[in-house]
C-alpha cells in the first residue's frame, strides 16, 4: 500500500525537467507580452516621440522638431525648481541629471522681450497670457512662492516658459527665466485630443 502511494505521488509531482519547461514557458510568454511595450518606448525615443499625460499641455503625442519656430520646449529644471518639482512629484522619474523627467512647456518670452509679472498673471510685451497667474498653494494645498511681481527684461541666453493651458502649471510664474542650455529639445504636436482648459 505504501509503495503504491509513493508511486502515485511520484506521478503527480512534476520532475525537474517539467519544472524547467514550465519556467521557460512562463518566461517566453512574459517576454512576448512585455516586449511590445519596451519596443514601443525605444522606438518612440529613437523617432523623437513624446507622450504627454501631464495637465500642462493637451494630452497626446508630440514629436521633436528642428524648426526654430517651434516654441514648445522640453527642458530639465535646475536648482530649487528641480528639487521642488521632484520632491512633490510634479515630475516622474526620467532622464534629467537629478533623475527626474524633463518638463514640457511653451516658451513665451525670448531675449529682449519685456515680461511683467503681477497678480493678474504674466504679460509679455504688454499682452496678458491666459491662465498665467501664480498661486500661493498647489492643487494639494502645499505652499508656493510666485515669482516676485515686477518688470523683467529677458536676458540673453534665457527664455520664460509658461503653460497657458493649465493655471496650476509649475513654470516660470514660480522660478522666472530658464537658461536656454537646459532645453533638450523643441517639440511640435503630432496628435492631441481636446480637453477642457483647467479653470482659474
């Protein structure tokens, strides 16, 4: 009886060869399911595609542009702007020197332009930009320090970046001009879908 039971258990228990086969099969199917994602990400970066799911711009796909007229920029914030945006998770992990993802913003003022920062928002050469007023708290009620009110001449080698799409955007309304050297790429929309502009 005991011998028969041992033989039965031996038949039902998979041997090392069967376990190896099952493991190989599991690895194969995992790779098959995951590889399109990785290939898509690699192809996207090689082809210069950027998928935006942040609220600073309309969601969609953007592509690297070599036109000097493309004012949408991808840049790595520096100093306090970098540490705040990373610690508060305004940015995810990415390719910037601090380990965070680049920001995508609209460059709105260039060397020689006049920028006026006030409670109403940011004016460039007298024109008020929509949704550009600085806030004293972010969407989670954490304190923010808007850039000091006043008039600024854009210095050579710098630009101001502001999202006119989202009034909660973390941009030059909090850290002023950025160095042009921090800009990694210029972008243009490839495919986006309309969403409601966040209210003031």
